[in-house]
């Protein structure tokens, strides 16, 4: 290929101004009116070099190895063949698809959010969920064709799904392969697409799915149902259905991992003397023994009454927090009895015992203030 940079006497990284200046100098020297009749060929060669290197598009093609002024080049007639085509042809340029594209493809996965009660997380639950999704067309059963018809082999690519073309480059004639535009690469055409699904092989519909929600799930967990997603085009296999769990707030119990927590309020006489509390739990009524002298914020634990573990058969625990209620509406008789009790216990003038605050005190205070 002719070296136009050498003809003009400029480096390959010459600026447009340098190319223009070099051309003007050579054109004055080689013009037939100045140099005589023997300079026509040299003058034409300089002009052709300037035409290529002064045009950004032609210069780019030339730098890639294509002479835009040559027959079959970027500036003449015939098929254009870029550097990317050359690279893909000789070095692969990515994975080459062999054969026609299958019409049947896997459907997309689907994601829906499911709200559950805390009790559902404790024991697990079975739910029926309605969802809008793609299902198999009952008219064509995924064939995409109207009843009584079937796909026909493409007349253009003869079922290959691809066509070949010849392109010219500085390397000569190169054979390339491209998807067939007549059949979109499928290798077959639909003479009469199914009117029910418009040739998709599937339709949108609402269906109901029965779901087993395992014990132990919590907000943010996803339950995967294999093959319950959208049916693929042309009756392809269905994708998966994912259920994203959202656990509703419970008015009595608070969850912490696999454990449950609740609070019972008792009068100070009950905690001082001891009592038995009947507590309604997810497992029915449970008797909670409150020992004499139980202190405020003391925690009583009921083993195995918490949330079922997600990957095991056991359950967490239920923790009962005792809150002591101090009476504020005492009668005169009750006040007198308390004074007598204080005298008997030597507590007429009690001395406060100052201790380091428990870390949970300030955290609970912040939570109460934040909830206002």
C-alpha cells in the first residue's frame, strides 16, 4: 500500500496544519506549469496523498490499513469492511454462534413480596398466592403457530439461521457470517402466527400458587420456588419464583433472632410475695411462676417457646420481662399500712445505694424518646 506520509514527507502523527503546509510546498514544486510536463504523475500522487490525509475519516481508514482511494476501499463502491470485522473474522472476536437460534428459551425469574404474621414465622405456614405471570398458550401449546399450521424452513438461509456475505478489505475478499434478517436467526418462519399469543407461545394470566413458608424466616429472607416463574417464549422452561418475606409487627411479642420477648406488668405486692401469671402465647396459655422478691427488669425464660429455627427442628426461647408497677392512688389506710411496713423493715429513712448504670437503661431510654 502506498505510503502517503512518506510522499508528503511528514510523520504519521503530523497535525492537519503540518500536512497542509507540506502539500502546498510540494504542489508548488511539482505543478506541471512550474516543473514541466514530466511532473504530472508525481503531482497527482501528492494530491491523492493530501486528499486522504486531510480528511479525518479517510485518514482513520488509511491508518487502519485500508486505502480509501483504492477499488473496494472505504471511499469507493463495494462492501465496507472495518477493522472490527477483520479482528472477529481472524481472531474469533467473541463466541461464534453455530446453527439457528432456538425459539424456546427459559422464562424470566419472578419476585413478589409476601407479608406474614409473627406466628407464621414461629411455626411456618402454607399460603396461597395469586400472581400475574406468563403461562403456556393453551391454543398453540407453545408452537407459536395457528392450529393446523407449523413453522416453515426459511427460504433465505435454508434453516441455518445465518447468511454469508463477501466483503473486500486490504487483506482481500473475506467471508463473514451474519444472522438472517428474514427469520431473525431462528431458521424457520411462522406462516400463520397463533392469534391467541401473537406467535409468542405464551400469554399473560393470573394463577394461584400454593407456598410452604418455613419456620424461622424473617424480613428480607427469600424463598425460592424452582420452575414457578414465567414460562419462556415458545413454551420454554419456566424461570424461578422468589418470595421476599416481610414480617408484620406484633403487638405483644418482639422477635430477636430465634427468641421472643414480652413484658408483663405486676404490682409491687405480687413481685414481693410471688405469684403465678397466666400468659397467652403462640402455644396457648402458659403459667409463669414469679418467685417472691422478683426484682424489676428481671427476665423469666420459657424454654422452647420461641421461633422455629430455619435450618433445624428446635425452637428458640420466650423471655418474659417483669415490670413492677408502683401504686400511685393509695388510700389513707394503705398509706398507713405501708408506713408500718417501713418501720418494721427499718426503712423510714432509707439510704440510696448508687451503682453504675446498666448499659440497657440508656438504650431503652433512647428508644422511648425516639418513639415519641
